[in-house]
């Protein structure tokens, strides 16, 4: 009977890293392909929030292309609001130079990214690129 507390303690200590491991959206993500191609976006911590910076552009064949917005922040102020979910931030769409209220949801190796303004929403599913 005296071994039971030791077994429970050992189990709980072993499970703590699993319970603490939250989904991690940081890294490099590739946007959905459009007629212009794709973008690679690095998502990283910006204080307590997540931000995303455009790294590079690829044409529809996958060849890296010069891109005037490389280095520009595309996502900012995304705050975790649940396991694998972020909201409260903004996303900039370089295709039409518009900024939207944004949400992100991480599921496995995909990141569902959406932005809405005045009830008009756009969404993409990004793939992990790193």
C-alpha cells in the first residue's frame, strides 16, 4: 500500500510534460496556392502574442521569386484563446492591401487562417514548410 503514493506521484510527474505541451504554431508556413503562387510566412512569438512575417514568394511552379513585401509583417497580435486556437489579431492580405480581423486554428500539420471585415471573410489552410 505504501508503494501506491509513489506510483501515483511517478505517473503524475511523467504526465506533466504532456499536459503542458500546447500546440505550437511557430515556424514557417506555406500559404495556399493562388494564381500568383504561394508565400512562406514565419510565425513567431511577439511578446505574449504571435506575429507572422513574409519570408519569400514562390510562383505557381514553386520557384522562388523576388517579392516586394518580403520582410513585411503579415500577422500580428494573435493571442491564444484555447488549445491550438488564436484570435484577436490582424492579418494583412497583400493581394488587395486590406487588413482583416484574424483567427488561426492549428490541427496537426495545417494552420487554418481566416480574416473577416464587415462580415466578409476569407480563409486558407496553410501547410507547415519547416
